[in-house]
C-alpha cells in the first residue's frame, strides 16, 4: 500500500492566500489592520526561529505582527504589565506568549491575564471551556490546522475511531475536543498508557503528538488508517523527523503527514486565521 501524502505546505499556502484576501477585505471595509503581538522572553534559539517565522507570515498576510522582546532576566511583573497594556490597545487584536519562558516567569498567570478575546493561542481557561463545549472560541492552532488539513483532503472524522497520543493543552486535549465535537469516537493515550499498540491498531485516525522520535511504527498502524504526525524531533544525524517512523507507517497507512511539511505549516496558517477572527470579533464584524 502506498499512503496518500497529506501535504501541509501546499494546503497552508492556499489557506494563507485566502487569509490574505480576507485581511485585505476586512481592512478595506473597516479601516483596521489586524494586529498580533508576540511576547518573547529570553534568547532561546528555537523560539527566535519560531517567532521570526510568525512575524514573516503576518507580513505576507497583511497582518501587523510585532515582537515584544524581553531579556531572560525580566521580572514577571514587567511582562504582566505589558500584557495589560496590550489588552487595552485597540490596535492589537491578538497576543501570544512564546513558550518556553524563564523560571521566574509564571506562564499560567500571564495566560490568565490575557483578554480571552485576544488569546489567539487558545490557552486561556475561558477559551478552553468554550472549545470543549463546542462554542465559538479561539482554539490552539495545531489541532485546528489538523482539522483543516483533513478537510482539504475530504477525510471525514464523523463516526471514525480516533486515537490521540499526547495530552498536552497545546495539541492533545484540544485535538480530542475538536474530534469529539466533530462526532468521532476518541481515545486519548499518553506516557502511562499500557499496551499502546493495542489502542493504535484500532484507530481509523491516529494523531501522534508525544514528542518521542519514532514512537509509532508500521506494525502499530491499522491498515488504511489516516496517520497525523505532530512530532518534530532531531535524529542522531541531525535531520528532522516525527513521532512516527514514516517509512514503515506509510507502507501500511491509507494517508499520512510528512515531517517536515505536514502539520507545521498548517499551525502557522491557523495562527493567522485566529488573529483575523479576533480582529473581526473585537470590531463586531461577525
């Protein structure tokens, strides 16, 4: 069996072009440019790469993306004060706090201090609750991007058995909520799940977000299943690879995402979409 490749780069490019057109229309109608503020604390190299990617994507979409960079020894109160200022700034429609943060920073307290309407990462408890309830909310970009990618390839989730490996608030838990709200039957697995392969072999849709290189291989995949690999790891020779052993899994699966080029590009696209949605909501356009 040769699995269908779910190309996140191509899908994200189409989505971003649509978002760019929607931003242009929104700005022309309202005279307002959607604004995203990204708070980065410290000089973590990977975070700097992620932030630069997000800023560039904003520029290409016509969104005013601005970096608020604090030194690694910044006081929590200083960052919290900036968040309050951004909450009050009508030019800013979305705010994200780039993870990880230094030890003296209380990340959860910063998220709780955000105006939920500007929480485009979807981590505020208010948005988490609304998302679980299936109501309009900002939902984390990675699971939203996965749903968009599945839809782009006409992959239905209703009535399917989905297995999600990982229970983080960034991917695992909101992914499970989106799948349930779209009528899938969902099993959540994690580091303490016993006999993991027994669960994965029953999955029509398998989403792997554990952060462990090649945790899942071909024998753990149900023939014909859809496999979504959220992992991003470095192999011993320095190459990027996912949580799924692509070579063996793609020989069994019906469809599979590559790493890189699968889920990652969709995550950036959905952050742009969430920022546009926030601008619309705050402006009262929808």
